[in-house]
């Protein structure tokens, strides 16, 4: 078959291609100050048959449409980077992607690579064979929604002198064609803003230890308009050293803005500008105009506000305090017995190929870095990888293959094309939240997890797995069962080559002392930065000691 890749300047009518994926790509680096120091140079399509004579077009400013009809093709985007000054402070790549193929099995996914612009153009197959090497894979899109990728570290590590080169490489079912249709309007603005999250070491100090708890998130809530707004903490505080707005970094002073009650709650004082949340905001009346988000029905048929974005973060406060209380929930235990191959590779500084596979929680939904909002905290997979690299000083070669909205059946169906070809040494699997919503039977959930692991082991018989049970959804919104049944299934699967991180019980223990909105980015089923730290620490703790 001699299907020549094409690039056209005419916008395509996507409805004419029911089996195509429309991918709109744009780059935005958001900050209070912008510097237009990178310009788009052109796009070209490479193929395995003719990588050096691929179709190309300048496309300086117009919308681009590229029809890629073979899984052996890839799109290259080049940018003039001669004006870059290092180190870059803020660089965010945004991919806005629309999926038009509604079949259950993904026909196309996309890997994003940062290439060495001084090297010859590779074949797409060479990129796929070296996905965990220094070829620069920086992200993955699995078939739906938007993808934000922080390019800052990758660009700073490469320091391109003249231009920046990115590759978008199809991944998926090679038996289905055409592969994708891609429309791109690239532009890059580099911001001057500096990320504000603490270092990874500080973020990974165990939250279950007595002593000082740093930056616990909480929301000042009032039931009625006449009630004082109060906030709850996980532990009874001995001394509170700071209370800071999550969104603005504004500090609030004891005695002026807030006071500490004898029951350990914090209370807003009259005249304070501390953001508060009223019950009427969380449970808006029928027909009420919502400034942010949407309303879902609760189990008792009240409205419940849900918002993925800035609303919850704008209402949250960080509280740093000392305490002497003991955590009574689960803590991670080293899983050397269950994961001997993983420990052997880490301790001998062999490359460890890691795949994350799950739903939107695994993607990193509600992490502020994904929304380009202060404090720009990384997702829990990124925190986990950074912690392993720091502790073992060995190469951790990670890819995130998770997809928002997915269920375990999606995982079983797509493991052969999205995970097995990577031949991971360690696969971290976390499904459950959406299975619960679709009432997936417990035995079906078990069958799907076993199918995922069996598929991966066919590619790498020594592959090992960490199963992560889901946090609880907002119990006001929908029933939490069968999450507890799914946890039981995961416990039964633990054994040689399979370890477990029990986030379901961790979340249950946290909710004894804190409200759901204290720890959720969307108020229904996504963890915020604080609960993301619990994820990262609980996962990393099975493989290495955490910073003390």
C-alpha cells in the first residue's frame, strides 16, 4: 500500500470521517507576563518508508490539516527557539483533542515526544522502539478530552539552541485505518512566572506522622448565612504556624482573620477576607445561576455543585500546624516480598520501565499543575517517579497510559495496544471510580484486572503490578459501593508480583475528620493537591523510605 501522507491548508469536515480522530493542537504558556520568543516554523509528516523525503509544508500561521492514513506515520512540528533564555520558568503544552470514533476499542492514541533537533529525523518505528530512552517522550493522549503537559523541565534539560522539535506519534490498533485526522494551529508564549509548589522532598514528608503537617487543605464552611464559617483539620493542632490562600498565597493572621476554637476548628473573624463556602453554594436551589461548574443530584435529590477547575481551589486554604496525634488509618508497608524484580532493578540501578494505567484520577485530574493554577503541584504519578529517582539514583522510565472516564473493561480491551508493547517492568493499575458509577459487577471487575495483567505478562513475563484502590466518591452524590467490593477483590489478588495500595480505607479515615470538599478538586470524585500527596506517599512508601 502506498498511501502518501498529506497536509492541506483547508479545514476538513470531520463528520465525513467517522473513524478519524480530530486533534487540535495549540501551545499556550500562561502567566501575568508573556514573551513571544518562540515562533512556529512548519510541520512535516514522516513515515517508516520515506523518513527523509516526507511530505512537508511551511504553514506559517494558517490552520493546518494533516490526514495520516497509516499507523507508520507521525507528525513533526518545528519552532524557532533562537530567542530562548534559560532556565525557562513556565512552559505549558496544551493539547485540545476531540474524539469522533465512538467504538469501545481505541483506534488511535497519541504519544508526544521532544526530539533532539540537531539529530536526523527518525522513523516513527524508531521512536516507538525507544520510547523509554532519551528520545524525549513527554506525554500521552488516550482518546478523549484535553491534555496539558509541562514542557519546562524537558526544554531546560535539552537547551535547544536554534529550534524546538516535537513529534506526535500515533499509538493504537494498527489494523484500523485511517489512523487520525489532525488540525494544528501552533503558537508558543513563554511566561515569566515561577512555579510555587514546595520541593518534592517537602511534599513527600509523610502526612501520617506526628509532628508538623505542612499545607493541609481545608475550606471554611458555614451552614447558614448567620453562622460563623469554620474549618476542620485532620489532627487537633497544638500550634498553627500559617494559614494561606491556596489560590493567591495571601496569608491570614490569627486574631485578625481567624481564631482557634477549643474543639480544634478554625473560625473566621468578622471583617476577614478569608474565602468561605456556604451550604447554599454547595447545594444550589433549582434554577439557581451557577458562577462555576454544574449541579448534580444527590441521593436525597438535592443539588450538589461540582466543578473541575478553579472554583474549589479558590476557596481552599493551606494550614501548617504542629500536633501530637497518631494516625489510625493504613500506612504503606514495603512490598519487597511481592515485588522482588522491581526492588532488584531499583537497587542495582537498572532502568525501571513504569506504566500508569487507570482513569482520570491516575491521569492527574484536579492537580493544580494540570490546570495551570497556583501552587502548580505535580500529579501523584509525577511525585512518585520523582521520589524513586531521588532515592535510588536510577533511571525510572515512566509513561502514563491512563484515560479520563475509563473503566476496567476499557483497560482490559486496550492493554494489548497501549501497555503490552511497552513491556513494562512495573505497571500501576488504578480503576474503580467509574466502574462504580456504571455498576460494574465485582466479578467482572476481577476478570478485567486479571485480563490486564495477563496481557502485560505475555509481553513481559516478569512484569509486576501495584493495584491502587480508588478513593471514595462524595457519598452525598452517589453510593460508594461497590468500591469496597472492588477493594476486597484487589486484596485477594495480592501475591507474588502483585502489591496493593489501599486508598479506599485511607480516604474513609480522612473523612472521619474532614469534609469532602476539603480534599476534592471537583467536589464529587477527584482528589485535590492534598489528597494527591496521600496517593503519592502511599504508593512510594511500598518501594522506598519517605523523607522525614
